[in-house]
């Protein structure tokens, strides 16, 4: 039972992170389309932001399985 | 950025992909062979069908033995995955099993230093030793110690191991290994952990400082990097003013990319001061990530081990906070320009954030690399799941085809992840340092 609950918790965390990273990706694509010359800056900022969201999701997953 | 892409164009990408596909294919077929050999073992020890009610199918029986037969009922891909990502006291290169030095210290036994071959571990096994040496045993890749002082010292042949489930005082379920010797059962301590049991691992009577598989992999990578960077550095001296060549041409674009896209935007004119630290972090993590991808060469999961990523994150934490300027501390403890009641909320949040940053650095690298390794092993396990662990050859062949394709795909993704995670660790550390050394003008 606890295993199932942990899996549901991990799944919920991943849904949140998925929405967040999806948003970042879509906005970054729009920004690159608008300003192709800024592609380098946009890409590194995109990865940075995605990493920050991923961090929150990872904490949730770790807590779900080990907490 | 552009320069980075130009070096990786056309031919190189094709070559890179061929290499990845080749590696993935050898891995999946090699694993197949390994496990087929396991099942081929017939040691005449047929145990009763014991199912523990904890759902830990496979492996844990109430019978004193070294071997357990793999049957479709007790086959557990999860267990195999966790075994393969764990650290071990054996370094395996293909079929070769190299023993590594075990360095153990206990209060009553003093310092012990011996090669792990003393344990007489299985040649194709899962890191279980047939022998006990000075009351230490090798069980499932980790060293444990027999608690009873009456157990004889020196190298002793064991009758078998037994895994029992026990409930601790706090009501938690724990697995304890018992050693069978001369008709008696001896209880063993849990394995020694980095935290000395403070976080629930159980306090052990000994400390394990062994040169394990991960440490060996780190030493190999360290020597390799030393050779590469000394060679490249020398090339800049001898070939001054000429175009980069060979290794130099491979390292230079990555180095320049990191300096221009990571260090300079965040650190500006201070970037030269932190360049050695960030570059060391980046190249160390990148090399270890890639090294862990090589099949048949230890397959060490170094950056997927929490202790390694924790130490890297603590280094980043120390460098960030030791180089923190007045403005940095002011922004944490007494944010200027906000009302006093907001400060009471903001200060604890900022203070916690100081520690959450290295924790997320630790977990991100650990989880990404470990997840990749687990997925690869689970895909390889598909062969055994479809083949019903050797009973259905047709299913096994079908599973092998599917598993090869999926493993190849996953290994290609993992190659990308190896670069991205090294980059993310470096860029986040740089941004934390950048925030710490920044001077504000209010």
C-alpha cells in the first residue's frame, strides 16, 4: 500500500514538473523564433530554468520513495 | 556556441552514433550471456519454495545457502537493477573479476587490510564471498561483520548465508544477514555507511574505508584526465600560435564554450578566479558520466552514487558561501527594500534556500544518472521477463530484439544526459557563486 501511494506521489510530482518544463520549452521556442540571434542565451537560460524545476520534482520523488 | 556545433558536425555525429549503437548492442548481448550463465549453474541445492510476505521476490530465502535458483516466480528485475547500480568490492572487466583492497577498522579488531579475493567471491556471481576473513564477510557486494566475538579470526570457509526479516524497535522492517558456520548461526552487522548509521542505517561496529569499484573508477578517470589535460596544456606551449590539433582540438571548443556561455555571463570579470573550480567540476562529472556508460569496464555508477554527488555539492556550497560578499549575506538575513513583516518570512526562506541549493545539486545528478542506469538494466531484463527466465526460448529471442532496440535508444539518450547534467551542475554552481560575489548598488 505504501508503495502504491509513493508511486502516486511520484507521478503527481512528475506531472507538475512536466507542465513546468513544457512551458519553458514552448516559450523558449517562441523566443528563438522571434529572435534567432539570441539562441545561445535563450538555450542556456532554458536549461537552467528546467534544472531548477527538475530539482523541486526530484525532491518530491525522493521524499515519496524514501520518506 | 556556433563553434561548438561546427566541431560536432556531419561525420563526427555519425561516428559518435555508430559508437553508441555498438556499445549498446554489446551491453545488451553481454548481459544476456552473463545471466544465461547464472541460470546454467546447477549446484544441486534445491530449496523449498519460500515466499516472504514482504514482496521481496527473489533471493531472500530462509535456507542457509550461497546460491538461489532463478525461477519465473522469484525473478525480480528491480533487485537486479539495484544490485547493478550499487558499489562493490570487485572490479569486473568483462569476465575478469579483479579483487580490490579492503580497508576496515573496528574498535576491538583494529585495522584490517587485505585483498577482497580473501572472501573467495563467485567468479560470475553477485558479490557474495564463500569465506569469512577476520569476522568480515562479503554479502551482496558489501562488507559486513559478524558481531559474535567468539567467531574464529582468519580465513574461514562458511556453510552459507541466510537473510531474515526483523522488526526494529521503531517498528521498521529490516533485513539482517546471518552466517551459517559449524551448525551455528551468527548475526552480522549492517554494512558501514558514510554517515556511521546516523540517518537510520544502524550504527555498525566497524568502518569501511575500502577501495571499492567506485573509488577505482574515480582513480582511473582522474589519471586519464591528468594525462589529457597535461597533454593539451603542453600542446599550447609547443604549438604556440598554430591551430589546435588532435586532443587539443577536442578540448578547446568545449572549454571555450564553458567559459563564454557559463562563466562570463554570471561572473563577468571575476570569472578567471573561479574558472579552475568550475572546469574541474564540469570535466570530472562529464568524464565520470561517460565512463559509467562503458559496458564491460566496471560499469561503475560513480556520479549515480549519493556520497560522490554530495561531496561535489558540499564543495560548491563551501566555495559559494566562503566567497560570499556583504551584499550576499545581507540579502539572506535582512533583505533591503522590503517591509519588516515581509522580512520575517523572507529570512527563513532565504536561509533554508542556502541549504536546499546543494541538496538539489546532489539529488539532481544522482537521480538522473541512476535513473538512466536503472532503465538500461530494466530493458535488458525484458529478455528474461519475456523468456520466462530461460523456460521460453522464443520469448527470450523476441525480448532480446526488443530489448536491444530499446537499450540502444536509451544509451543514446544517456550520452546526451551525461553532457547535460555535467553542464547543469557547472552552470548552477556558477550562478550560485555569481549571486554570492555580486555587488549591488541600492
